[in-house]
C-alpha cells in the first residue's frame, strides 16, 4: 500500500450501536366475561379486562467515530439510561347473538370490543439532532375500537354453510415504526 492510501486503513465513518443490557416486562391481567340468555334465541355477552404492564430498560447509545488518520480507538460512550414506566388499562367487549331460525341453524351477531397494546421505550437518541426532534423517549399505548356484525348460517341439512361478516376498526395512537438515521423509532398516529 502506498503512503497516500495509509489514512484510509485507520478510518471509518461513524456508526451507532444501541446497547441494551437489560429490558424488563411484567404484565398482569384479570379478565371476566358474563353471558345472559335473555330468551331462548337471544344471548348477551359482556366482558371486562384490566391490564397492568410494567416496563423497564437500561440502555445507551454508543457512537464509534474514528477520524481519518487516527488509530481506531476513539470512542464516545453515553451514560446508561435507566427508566421504568407503567401502563394500566381497562378494555372489554359487549354484544349479542340471536338465532332467528331462518335456516337449519343461523345466528346473527353484533359486538363492540376495545383492545390495547402497551407503549414502550424508544432507543436512546441524541434529541438535539433535527431528525429526532419530537421523538418521545416513551411512546404511548395503542387502542383499537372494533365493531363487528355478521351472520353464520348452516343450510341444506348441514351440507352448505354461508357466513357474512362486516367490521370496522378505529385505532387511537397506532404504534408505527420507522427508520431514522440508522435506528428504528416508534411513534403514534390515529388510523
């Protein structure tokens, strides 16, 4: 190797490593569902769930930067971030099914359900950089309001089946991941 190329042997562009030596999750929940046969053909259902998610993280971002012409030993280590957060939510479902007696066996149903997914920690970032402006350390939980109506039918003495379902999902704070400056961050959007 000739002298003009020597600096390139000891240089590299900076790169990031997100080190997470520990992450914890403790999730507990209690769930119950009640059924009420209002008539011989009409049944109501109601369910409730309580969820508690405890999350913790110990992490840091390491920027290895080796300037041109220097030995590959220059490193910058940020301090570890140690953080904990807790998410508590009630969710559930409510609806009915009715047997109208149209065919051999038929059921009409309608349900509303509310679902939840806990938030979490974004990776350690240099929030002074413009590409990370507004990126939260902890992103929010995600919720879905789900509406469903449908019909299940058995025909021709059990030789045929015809089912039809319509549903609509409304998301609040949908968790979306994106790649920004060599790392993945999460943000919340409605959908």
